[in-house]
C-alpha cells in the first residue's frame, strides 16, 4: 500500500488483474490504453511530485473505502449468486457447458 501503480492490461486474466483493482479503487487515470500510453502515464506521474505525494497519501484510504474491502457486500453478493445457481440447478436448467 502506498505505491501508485500504472498498468497496461492485456488479453489474459493475469494481465487484467490490476485493471480490476485500480478501477475498484477509483484510480482509472493510471490505466494505460497501450504501451505508449503506459510510458506517458508513468513518466508524467514520476515527474509530478505533488500528485505522486497525494496519491501515496490517499491510497490506503481509497483502497479501504473501495468495493475490494467491503467484505459484507461481497459476502451478500456471493450468497445471492449461489442461491441463484442453486435454484437454477434444482429447476433442471442446463448450464452453458451442457451440464445440469
């Protein structure tokens, strides 16, 4: 915590993981569109010491207030999803993979 991250998401799950975290923390301005944008963002951030200091100061609180750290909401959403899956399975609805 406290270290700003710039990311350039790719096609794989692993390469898109930071995209999800940064989006949930409200830091979409550090998500690059491509490699050139990545370099531009990183250089701009490194050269803007007041902005960098503000990001470092606010990161812990931003993360704590983000959906990533809202355990109660995550649990409620997960339970609702599991209930939906169970009801569909119990009703005999087939999954996309063809199983019951």
